[in-house]
């Protein structure tokens, strides 16, 4: 939310500037990924959502998704697997590249979105639309 507020302030400051624009106007949102309430972000483009029961959900950011393009394969650990903070626990393969997915926290995998093996493109959908 703070980032959105800052971007909004920057846009207002640009509008109020007395300098004439040489280049055509641009959209601030083009330069910022979407920031969702309730998510915490890592420098390696993963997000974490903490739930009241102590479980966390991990995904990749809009920024990472936009650089991947069409996702063709997702490899994730099995339920019960142990993951370590900073370590790779899976990968996402697209028509452009294959990227590791790093775990922002240490713990045990309790559930995996099994629909990703059938429809890997779901990884590009907003986490609120996942089954």
C-alpha cells in the first residue's frame, strides 16, 4: 500500500512540474508491479501470505510472471518435503526461460496447488483466484 501511495505522489509531482514533457506521458503502473494487501515480498520475486492457522502460502510476484511469459511446466515439492529459507524448492519453465523458485522461509510443505501440474499457466493468475 505504501508503494501505491508513493507512486501516486510521484505521478502528482510529475503533473505539477513546470517542465514541458518531451516524451509522451507514461503510466506509473507500467514501472511498478502490483502490490497486494497481506503479502510480503522477497528480493528474488517470491511472495508470502501468512494465514491465521500458522500456514503460509508462497508464490511468485507479478514482476517475475511478466518476465516469464507463457508458463509450460511447473515443478514443486511433494507434501511433507522440508524446505530451507533461501533454498530452491521448485522451478517454473516458460517458453523464454526456466527459473528457480526460492523458499523465503524454512518449514514443511503441507499442500501444493496440484492443478499446476495439469495447467501450469495458472501460476500467472492472481493468488486470490487459485482453487
